[in-house]
């Protein structure tokens, strides 16, 4: 239980950091959730987030059971809305993914468990747009190679190619996407 509380407090700190990086939020906004939104999860299978609503002050609360379920399976915890400039995802990877380029979003990742070889920068050729502002490519040349392990935080600016090139131990991490 203490470990879950620590994970949740790290999540809250990351959201606060993401909020500080972006535009001010309107206090009376109401968060909505697009039930068709997907994110990477176990074996890159998609998982949807439950509906989330902010209270009248703009606070969004995630109860322990919802957070626990998200960490257990990898899911979108909060997928944003037009009034907010961030989304909160919980990811789990058992295998490498494709190179990603987010033309509008900065990723802030906090590694909770596992280890992976992660590459940023480099050169990509071709690729396909999988959603507006989201490009995927099979591989890239060059870049900076890092080993990510439990406790690491990495911030990847928008438009920078990045890639979970190898997974040494299944990796669970949460990410805040800031627009």
C-alpha cells in the first residue's frame, strides 16, 4: 500500500510539473473523456481511460482503485480536453516499439519498474502519421542511447524522435504529455 501511495504521489508531482510547463488552466473547466482515445499498453495493445470529471475548482481526483488498475494493465489515466494542455498515461511495455515523433507534445516519463534501452534524436526517414501530429517509423539512425531504469525521469521535447529500442525487463512508466 505504501508503494502505491508513493507511485501516486510521483504521478501528482509529474502532473504539477506538466501544468507549470504549459499555459494556465481555467479553474471552472470540466474535464471530459473521449472513450475512443487509446494509448500504448501491454504488448502495445490499446487501453481506454475511464470517464473523468473535474470538480468546480478544476481539481481532478483519481481514487486508489482506479490508479491501481491503471498501473496493473497500463492505461490512459487522463486524456485531457481542449481546456487543458496535458494528458496523463500509464504505460507497460514487454517489447520494443516503433520510433515516435510527437509534433505537438513534450513527453515527461517517470520509470516505475523495469529497464529499457531508449534512444532520442537521430534521423528518421519516411514513417506514417497515425493520428494528427503523431508519426511512427520502424527505426532510426543515430541518436543518443540511454538505459532507463526504475526511478529515472526523462523529458522529450516535441518533434524529437524517440524509441524504446530494447526492453531488458518489462517496463512500466507513466507519462505526462504536455502540449
